C-alpha cells in the first residue's frame, strides 16, 4: 500500500459557522486516527485548504466522504502525489485559522495578499502548509 498526499481547496456553504469547524475537527481527528490519516486543514476568507496523507485507499475513501459534505462546495484537487514519508505525522488534523494566513504569507505563496487557494499552485499550497507546521499545536 502506497502513501499518498492529496491537497484540495473548497468553499464554505451559506450558514457555515465556527461550531461547524469544531465539529469537523472533532470528527476528523477521531476518524483519521482510526484510518491512519494525518494532515492539516486551513480555513480563511470562506475557503478551505486541506492536506490529507495516508494509505492510498484510506485517503481516497475519506476524500469521497468529504465530497458529499454539504457544509462546503466547489472542491478542487490542487495536488495529488505518491509520497515516501509523511510530513504531517504529528497531526490527525491540525488546524490553521485565518489569523495565521496573513498577508506576508500570502504574498510569498500566491499572486495576492488575501488567502485564496484556488489561485495557488499545488506546490505553493504544499510549501505554505509545510511552513505553517511550526505554528500549530500537534493534535
Ligand atoms: P457521522 O456520525 O456521519 O457524523 C459525525 C458528525 O458530523 C455528526 O454529528 C453530524 O451531525 C455531522 N455531519 C456529518 N456530515 C454532515 C453534513 N454533511 N452536514 C452537517 N453535519 C454533518 N472527515 C474525516 O473523517 N476526516 C477528515 O479529514 C475530514 N475533513 C473534512 C474537511 C472539511 C472541509 C469538511 C467540510 C468535512 C471534513 N470531514 C472529514 C467530515 C466528513 O465530510 C464527514 O462529515 C465525516 O467524515 C463523517 O464521519 P462519520 O461517518 O464518522 O460521522
């Protein structure tokens, strides 16, 4: 079984609020721990950017479940790679809130100063998430 990394962007649906984030993180951390999935979830300016890493079929299954979730729409896979090692093994689902996705970071990885993962290359998304690892608690 290969290890893979899948990174996708999506947009929240109307009515989404902070309680939804907390619920998503609680369920994700429980499920991902059982399925040996690790990763991080960034949320800002109504967009999600999530990195999922783990066995190929486990990542495929959770991604299909996430696609059915009515709390978001317009999913776009920005990167999919077979990987030799995990980069987010300390997180069953790390969380990056909007205040960590500031202007300086966006200027470095994207064409504008506002977080918009649809305008970023897969590699920019990946490198930005790697940089953010130092700023989020392990969970
Ligand atoms: P269930 O028992 O079916 O649901 C668990 C709880 O989530 C319930 O309390 C239910 O009220 C709530 N819930 C489930 N689906 C919805 C829905 N469509 N709308 C509103 N509330 C709902 N799941 C993971 O396992 N791993 C992840 O990494 C992950 N990342 C996510 C990232 C994003 C941006 C989003 C939007 C969702 C993510 N999810 C993730 C959640 C996923 O979409 C499913 O809701 C979840 O996996 C269902 O898990 P379950 O079958 O164990 O739980």
